[in-house]
């Protein structure tokens, strides 16, 4: 259990805890995804937990949605650049390695809750969102996808 704390830093000499939430798992990375919302990527048991937190009321933060990938690991745990979020599409990119042992590409839609939009067998380590799609970069490869998550181009690097 890893508490999520809301802290008032208005007076840096006297920070105050306004509220906290105890939730199963441990968020290695937190990213703002809207007014009063945080997306957490972390561990729960032996898997990856992706959680949406409503922190609009600092006295009572709450978890509003979560997804767990059992027996998985994500590079986001050690490298925050492995995570990408696009506010215009409300899509989060999270690479992960599951029980199959290969790097995969996960896209999560962030709304009132969390929804898996695509889970692709592409070993991407980074994502860059554009108006008409997303570019994925993996070891020696670049892929271009549209927002239906169809591959519309690829290039070998080096």
C-alpha cells in the first residue's frame, strides 16, 4: 500500500498534508491528465497497475479507475520518457513486457475512467502524438499509426 498525499506547499517552510489515499500498489510515476486528475503507473503485486486519481478535493483524494496487467513490467518504472500522454486525444502510451517476454505497446484512453484502446505487438519504447496519428519508436524501427491504431508506415533505422 502506497499512500497518495495531497500537500499544501503555499508556505514552503511549513508544508501541510491536506489529505491522503491509501490504495493497493505503488505508483512509480504520476502524470497530470486534466483538471484535478492524475494518472499513476506503478506496481501491484507482480503486475503493472495504471490508476486514475481524482485529486480535485485535496482533503479527500480518490482512485476513480484502474487497470492491472498481471505478471508484467513497464520501462516507465525507471524512465519517465517511456510514458507519453496526449491531452487532445486523451490517450496515454505505456510500453510493457508481459508474461510472453516481449515489449508491447499499450494505449489507454483517459476519460471518466480508463479504457484500453489498443494493445499492440509492437516493441515501441517512445511515442509522439500528431494531429493525424502517432509515431512509435523502438529499437531500430519507427512506425506510424493512425488513430484507429492501424500501421500506415514504418522505417528501419540504421
